[in-house]
C-alpha cells in the first residue's frame, strides 16, 4: 500500500512518523524517495529535522527540494497564523494545540512556544522561547514577560512538546507555568492556558484539566537566581502594596482625603520624575507612613561615592532604614545547544547571543533595592549636598520672565504659544491640536502665576492627548465641556508642574472621571507620570527653578506686556471655535 492509499484509508493522524516524512517528500515532489527514506531512518532524522532543514539532513535533498519542503511548512504555518489573527486564537484549546503541534510535535527536544495575544485574543506573534529540557533552570519567565511587554500583549498561551509522546505535565511543567503566570500578573497580563502536545493528535490542556495557572503565593518579589526568576515569598509584597493602595483610592474618588493624597503625590512626583510610577508610589507611600519629608534619594554606593567640601566621606547614618524600590536588571542572554546546554568558546566561556542589530541580546529582570534620603546621610553636614530652600511663598508673584522663558521652551518644541486679552474672562487658555497652538488669557485680572498654571494645563493636553486628538480617539470639545477625564489629567499635570514654582492650584482634578478600579487609576497615573517626566526633562524645568533660586535676591519684576504675542485678526475667529 503506497502512502496515498494509506492516507486515504487511515487519515493523517493515524500515520506513523516514517509515513508522515514519506508523505512530505511525496508532496514536495522529491526524487529517489526510497533511497532518501533509507538515509533518514539510518540517521534517525525526524520530521522536524526535515521541515527545518537541520544539519542532520545535509546532503540528502537538492536545493529545489529544500525550497519546496520549506514552502509546504511555511504554507501550513501561514494558514494557522492567519486564522488565529483573524479570529480568536483561543476559541478552543484544540485550535492552539494544532498550531503548537505543527511546529514542534516531531522535535526530538522539548521546545517552549508562547503565543502573545491582544485584548481580543487575536494572535500578535508566536515565538519559540527556548529549547531543551523544560525546567526553571533553563526557561526564563522574564523572557516571556519582556516579550509580552514589547508586544503590548494582554495575555499569552504557553505550549511545548513532549518528545516521549506522553502529554501529562511534570512537576517542572507546573512550576514553570505558575512562575510565568505570577510574573505576568504584575503587569495585568494573563496566561490563558498551557498546552502540552505529544504524538498524533494528543494534547494536554491545563485549563481543561483544571490545573492552576497561578501559584498559591499571593505576595511576590523577583530576584535573580542562577539566571532564572525565583519566586520570593514575601508577606510585604511591594507590588501588592501599590495595587491595594490604588484599589482603595478608586473606591473613594469622591473623598476629600483621596484628592488630598493624589495632590500630595503629584507634588512629590516632580522631585522623583526620573523614577517609574511604581517606584514613585513605593517611596511616597512609605514616606507618608513614616511621616518623613523625602528630599533626595540615592543608593548606598551613590552616597558613599560623594565627598564633602573638605574631602570628608559621605555615609549613610547608622541605624537608618531605607526605602525599598524595584530595580531593573539587564542580563546577558547566551547561546544554547539543542539539549539546552550553553555553547562555550575556546576558553570555556559562554557565548553571548547576538541580536539582529549586531548587539548582545539582553533580558529584563527585576530585583529589590534600597535607597536612602539625603537626611539619612551626613551629606548636608559635610557640604556634599546643598539643601534646596523653598523657592517662594505660594502667594508670591511669578516673575513674568519665568513665564516667557517656559513659553519659549515650549515654542522650541514646535508648539506655538500665544497670549491674548481677547479670551473670555472665565477661560484661562485654549489648545488647538489641529494647529498645535496654545493661547493663554493674559488679561490684567490674571496674574503671571495664573497664566503659568494655564500654560501648563494646555501644554498637558498637547503632551497627554495631542496624538489621540489628531487621530480622533478623543473628542476634545465634548470632553472639555463635560469636564471629562482628559481635563482631570491635564489639570493633574498642571498641578504637579505648577508646584515646582510654588503655585498651589485650587482647580478640580475631576477624579470621578478617572475610572472605578485600581487598574483605571494606575493607567491614568502612569500617563500623567510619563507626561510629567517628559515635560520636566524637555523643558528643563529643574534648571529654570535652580536659576530662579540662584538669582532670587536679584529678581526684578518687569512689565509682562512686552512678552504678550497678540493674536492676528485672522486667528481670532478660529479660536472662538476651540474649547
């Protein structure tokens, strides 16, 4: 019975490994199939070896035959990938298992494949993460996490093959699954399933068999351990603390205390704008718990590297308890053999994996670190750190030159800033995203401080919402008129930057429009925090504040009118339509 007859009689799933290879060679129109099959059997070559044209098949196929075999494999993969991109990749475990089986069923080593999905469970990309024995000493949850973040995935499906053909998961399979799921949970991403494929049409689904995709560890920190993520049981989980705090805030958005806490955080964020939102909140919440006025933080080694005016060493004072933060790590990735062992060079050292850009590939990981405030060191006493006095009373008048300097900085970024006395008295300013123009009300009734706050508010719209407005993802007029979330974000942005100049904005943050869950609040605060970081850096606001401090005694208030840019008559009507 030839292969065509056997296929018709039993179907593909019942074909033995040798028959499947023979079928592939027939479809690829290979010559001398019996001779080729003899060589394949003698060298124990697998279907995967033939498909992937591994070193084992060298000399067996002609160039044209290799191209045809590659085309058949690519066609099969393309069909499944297109199907999963156009419909739910996880409409059933069987569908995802079919894909994993196509890629790895006949591999002689275990291979871990991860499908990265969007919010609608459509396939973004599928990638082989590692080869070799699937255990936590070889497979890195951080690699899955890094890739998921790069692709902006919402969830993943894990799949790997068992060359033995037995689909039952091992203890290592379960531990690996839970380690990956626990890591992804930090970023609100989920593992939908872990599928193990064996020979023929067999597979094992964690979800179908009610195996937990998460460990029973509720609080976790991440630390590097023998190049793999280890789960650290810690009852004071940093991330859980932050998530719980945000969840509590989300349930009390109409509370004056909630608004007070968010305003205090916004002031705080301008001091620590170089830190991530997570680390800002970690430092802020601990400082509030201790009732400690944090000024400037740095690591132990950073403080120890400073010298006083007379050469004295700076040190952290004995008994001081620092502030715990999460520290990202960039770890080298090394080449591996098919069995998972490292490839070594002539000196016996591991060979780095080089990416498409010609640079060594790095993996992202996190560990915990400790930072100390300047008052927990002797830096001030020995003159290694100059205390920063309050710039001014919150009621002090803003020098008009400061307003103009910041307006000039904004203009240098391609946004026109105009000043006009023609706007309605109740309108502080306007932003036109179509022309990238900001117009500020500079009537005599509005002080320079009021104008600066309005300038930061409208610039906040540009930084936080400009692209979305241009793409019609946000309707500015309706959101503005209804005092929607974009007004709250812009006002929070303005509140933070204004506080750097001693201005205490009293306007509302519209917190009720920020969402109704900790996740919603986190999303808004991350956007605002990123905007603040961008503005402080690109407008060089710290330097402007420092210049003000250095010339405080020489300050001369000048006539603001010379810095007012009148709006041309032809633009007056245009602004009347912008809210």
